[in-house]
C-alpha cells in the first residue's frame, strides 16, 4: 500500500542536486550513505546497492559519476517504492533499477564492478530493538546478517571489483575476518570519529581480491559544533 502524501517528506542532498522521498516517521536516512559515497573513488561502473532504503547511496553514486549505472535492492516494499519514486524525480531514467525483495533470493542480477552497502549493523540481542518495523529491519540484523550480505555481495562481484561498506568500528575485526573468508582483502580502511579525540563510531572499508591493506587518516565528522570542512564537502557545500 502506498504511503499517504502527508506521511512522506522530500529532502535534498548535494545542495539540491539529488533528492529523496522518506517516511516522515520510521526509517530515515542518516549521514552514513553520504560518508560512504564520499569514501569510494569513482569510476563506479555498474554497482549494486544492497539495502538501498529510499535510495540515498544510489543517488549519491549516480550524481558523482555520470557514467555509472546501478541496481538498488530493498527488502522493505514501502522503502523500495519511495526509492523508485526518487529515481524518477531525479531523472536517473534507465541508469538505476530499483528491485523490491530479498537480495539472497534474486536471480539474474548479473555481475557488478562495485558492491556498496550501508547494511543493518546491530546483531540481534544488542542495543534496543525499535518497535518501528522499518527501523528495526534497517538497523538490526533482523532480515539480513553480516554473513548474508557478504555472501550476496561477493557472489555477484566482477573480477577486479570492489566491495565497499560503512560499518560499526567495534565490529571491524569481524567484518575483515568475514571478507578474508571470502577471498577479499580490506585494502582501504578509514575510521570515522564523531569529533577529534573521540573513539571511532564507524569504519569505512573498501575490499578487493588483493592488495596491501592501507589504513587512511581518520575522518572527523564534527568540530566546534559543526561539520568539518571535509564532511561539508561530501554534503556538497
């Protein structure tokens, strides 16, 4: 069933270059897709966005690389519907396909140069499970676990392709071990700190089939109560 107009907001990113429809209550996009899109260097080629939500990450990747094309997969029907609506409003045409359903059960996706995801990141039993179903599926491993999306992503990764993710910093070792079991190396890692001197809250990872691991300088999000110049640049300021 479609969301009523009053239940949805239209919000813009990159100084209005792209926009997305979001539920007024329930799941709403965070800064994470902005940070991930800013971390991954173009060109993107053909990409897969696992758990695309209302489309933020896909839209940002398409805006950064005008030659890129992609497929966004979202298990929650209302969010997939909003992503499709945003795809049309942004004028992405046939550059983006939005598929509603479980990525683990999708046939015929093909292969991808880039698999990018801002996945559910809290294991069941950790944190407080939101009573809002959309939020709980987006944030907790209710429908898709770390192993699930790693299996799905590596299965469709083209030779020489990249798998990129933003994930909780405290689960970095678990993520890296999962990548290594699937023959991938965390070639680039960058820890995200809410402010200078604070413990990292997120880690950005780019994985490949080979290469020497590199830890890049920390990304600091806030200083003096505002976004840092680097984050403002990612936001399009």
